[in-house]
C-alpha cells in the first residue's frame, strides 16, 4: 500500500502534467486579441494533446471537424502582411517546435465548412535560439518563462481566399518512444483579401505530413542533450526561415531568422 506521502507525490505529479496542457484559443490580428473560440474552432478534448499522427484530429484537434463547431466559428478578414497569431489558455509549457500551417478552402466552399482535407503549407516556425551542453533553448520559453502568445506576419505573396490557419506545437519532453510526442493544435478562420501572386509550397496533407518516426518527433532531448535539432515537416514558405525567439503580441519582431 502506498504511504500518504507517496500518494500526495503521485497526485502532485499528475496535476502538474495536466496543468501543463494547453489550447490555442484566441486569434490575434494586428495586436487585437479576439474572444476565446470566436475565430478559433473549439475543441472537445479539454486541454489534452493529440498523440496519433494518422488521426483526422491532427487537422484541427478533437472536435475541430464537428459541423456545428465549424459553422459557428467566425472568419476574420485580413490582408497579406498583416500580423497574426494565437494566444493559449495557459502557457506553451513543454519543450518542442511551434509551427503554423495554412490551407485554402476550395472555391465555392466557405472556410467554416472546410474539412482541411486539401493541401497545407507552412508559413511560420519557432524552434530554438541555441543549443549548449546543458539544454536546447526553445523559442517557446522567453526570459526563462513559457510564452502565452505569439505572432508573425502573413506573407505578402499570399493569394486571396478563405483559409484555415493552423497552429501546432509539438511537446517532445517524453518523445523517446514512438507515439509519445504530444501535438497541441488549433485552427482559426481567415479571409484574405487582395492577395499576392505567390504559389505556396511545398504542400502536404494533414494527416500525412508526419509518420511519427521523424528525427524531430521521435527524439531524446534530455540525456544526452543532442548537438542539433531538426524540426519535422516542410520548409517555411516563402522565406525558408525559422524563428529562434518569439514575437509576442504588442512587441516588434526582432527579425531573427535561421535558414
């Protein structure tokens, strides 16, 4: 039988793991933070992550493809070059890479009826600032604290249309065995006016973008600390850049970029 101290320690550990979970809940546009789940599809799995990279839930999280949820989520009008981003309900408290993907709804289908079964491309990545002998210094920890929001600029080349804007953070703190990486996902609705003449790519399918065995998903980041880290998925369009430090709402981008 466990002692009272052992029981308390176990409960404390479980509580810590639970409170470390998070959801992308609010869209940010040019510094304005929208209401939770006003422009972001509401999830139905609490704050829990997705673990199966082959699941349809990898698209917009559990509940994100429910017709009622899709239909009740508003669409925010933007133009290329606007600053957009997400807030999370708690904080992005696990080590791992952050990425944002976009997928254009087919002509004639509004984004609030789009299942995300088309092509996706990556428009933003936040990985790490540097690696030393002690740690990988992840971009989602700023000044030693987990971030609660992030922003980036929509590409000037982005064509007009209605889009899903998909935030994805992969928690890899326990990813030393297959299937233990944690995918935190949120999808917002955007309507891009004007638009550029770019051709986004490379494009991928979700699910399908990952098989779970990628170097950046099945990885030991703790013992020993690796001397490099490669984020999974396609290159960022159109820059090919990864951020090392976050752009927080209300601040000016520091312009860092690692190709």
